[in-house]
């Protein structure tokens, strides 16, 4: 029911309890806040809608909680749903209404009846909660009994499992003992049969062994001949390869020497040209200086001095020419010594390369011989194994006969 059904609820005043808390006017007596208004009675079919909110009531599926949760829910419900609270509110509001207006005293009885109806309705959720708690306790007791029953069944099953396990182990031990006895009996029979066969086939075995030795000797000789032939072919093949490698290496060294020779000749020619150019520049400079001095001497002294200057110039030119020849001779000797050192280094490098190639060829030949020997041993072992298998088949056939 809406608050506006009683009229004038928006202007209702608020009152305070004795402890200082502010109490809002109850919606059941909102119309009593106006004493000057004539008496207005609510219709007889009107009822107070003061029910507990749905949030304060526990749902039916929430009763599966543990015991401590249920106790907390009961305590919260008792604090929320208090039947004495509406009566206290009604009495307080009745007192305030009587103090404000005498006209409101005629409606107090009707308000009390409405409050009693409201109290009766609030007691119903409490009884419902108590019944739900009782049902929950019954369910918890049933679950505890079921848990104990399952625990007892589990213990019984574990005991039964241990007994079955012991029986199974005992049965397996008995089977193992019987199998061991059977194995010993069969082993003794097998040893006796082998002894009989050994005695019966001793003569035939000696003949077969002699034939096997002869066949093995012939097979070994054939294998040795084949191995020698293969070894000779391998050595010949490797010798051809070594010769080809040596030829290629010799040609490569010749090419390197030729390239080095050309490079050295080019460097020597370039050095000689640079030296000649340098000496020419020095000579030109000296000649220019001498000409300048000659001109100065000619200008200062006379024609007589020209002869002296000419002789001096010729002497200087001759000295310079001798110096140039000496320098050229020294450069040539240096170049010859450098060339001889290069030749020695090249010859030493060629000799070392030949020596290393010879060692490499020897190692290759040794590896080929070892591999061929290993193959021969494997072939001999295979022949011995095949002969042994044929001998065993022959012995089996003799046993069958």
C-alpha cells in the first residue's frame, strides 16, 4: 500500500526518543500529524503493510549451511524482526499525538489493533525460521549418521582388501614355487639329453670339425687373395691421386713464383725510375745553381773565369755521374740479395709442402690397409659364423635321423 493513501504524509513531523535517537513518524498514523483537520477514518478493508523485507528472510535453499552460519542467521533475524519494536513505536506516537491534539485520542484504539495485527504477522517469519532451523538440524544429524556409516563401510572395505591382497600374494608364492620345481626338473632332463647327444655325436662331430677346418682354411686363403688384390688396387688408385695432387701443387707453385717474379720486377723498375727521377731532379737543381753561379761569375769576373767555371761544372758532372753509378751498383746488389732470399724461401716452402703431402699420402695408405684388414677379419668371422650355423643344422638333422 502506498503512503499517499492516508493523505498528508509529506508534511508529517519527526519525533525523538528519550535516548536522543530521531524517530520518523510511522506511516500507520501519518494523518494524525494534523490536529486541526476533522477526523478521517480509514476504510475497514485497509490493512497495514508492514511486512519484513525480503532481504531479511532467508531463502529455502540457504538452510544447507553449517551450524555456525545458521546460528548467525538466527541472531540476525532476531535483531531485525523484533515484535516489541512496533508496539513501542505505536505507544510513543500515541503519546505525541495526544499531546498535540485531543481529537487524535479517538483513533488510538484502532491504531493499537493495527499494531497487534502487524505483530502477529512479524511473528510468522520467526516461527518459519525456527521450523527451518529444526529441519536443518534434522538434515545435519542425518548427514552425520550417513558420514559415520560411510566411514564404517570404508574401514570394512579396507580390511577386506588387505585380506584379499594377502591371499593373492600367498597364491602367487605357491605358483612361483611350483614353477621353480618344474623348471629344475626340466633342466635336469635337458642336461641328461645333452649328455646323451654329446656321447652319440662325438665321432660325427670330430669328422665335421676336420671338414670345417679344411673349408675354413680354403675360405681364409681365398679371402687373403681377394684382400691383397683389393689392397693393391687401392694403393694404385691412391698413388695416382697423389701424383695428380703433386702435379697440381707443382703447377700452382710455379704460378705463384711467376707472379711473385713479375711483381718483384715491377717493384724494382718502379724503384729505379723513382731513383732516377730523384737524381735527375737533384742534378737539375745543381745545374741550375751552377748556372746561376756561372752567370754571376761571368757577370762579375769576365770571360777568363768562364773556363774555370766550365771545368768546375764538368768536374761536378763527372763526380755526380760516378756517384750515380755507385748508387746504381749498390741498388743492384741489394736487389740481387733480395731475389736470392726470395728464391730460398720459395724453395723451402716447396720442400715443406712436398714433405707434408708425403706424410698425408702415407697416412691415407695406412688407413686404407687398416680398413681392408678389418674387412678381412669381418669376412672371416662371418664365414666362421655361417659354418657354425651349418654345423648346428647338420647336428640337428643327425639328431632327427
